[in-house]
C-alpha cells in the first residue's frame, strides 16, 4: 500500500541531496581564486540540476501510479513527505539565490545552461502538478 508513497519519499530525499550537492559545488566555485573557472565544479553543478529534474519526474510518475491504482496514502509517509516538501521549498529558494549571486566569470557554464534549459523551473512545475511543492 505504501510502496508508491515510499518511492515518492525516496525521490524527494534524492532531490534534497542533489540540491545539497549543487550548493557544495557552488561553494567550491565561490571559494576559489578569482578568474579560475572551475569547470569540473560547474559541470558537477549542472549534473546535479539535471538530476533534480529527473527525480522530480519520478515523483510525478509515482503519484500517477498511485492514483491509477487508487491507493490510499499511509499517514506516516504523508507526514514525512510534508516535512521533506517544506524543507525542499527552502532548499530550492536557497539554491536559486546562490545561483543568481554567482558571478558571471565564475559560473558562465552554469548560467548558460540555466538560460537555455530552465531545469529548476521545470522541476518545480512537475512537483507542483504532483501536489508536492
């Protein structure tokens, strides 16, 4: 009964972990010497952002599967999801703030990727449609 909800919770936890990983890479970029681009950290940040979208899609898929099967959610997992979702909201906001404050010379690859793909915005929309954001 709680299989779908359990998988959703696991995907939400992975999103949270990927946000933390992205923030860690951003910290590495910010603490570096000026004029060093840190391509590896930039590409790792981009991979984390892509992974956030991938896991958001998994949350949506599990939500649809649960609705199709007509499964009721286990109250224990619902409470856990609420905590994770509330944390995710603040983590998304923090990540977006950190990304917007990133200087152009240090984060040019990240800024270009975000401008072209809008991955974080798409992930938020997917989570909103699944009533998880």
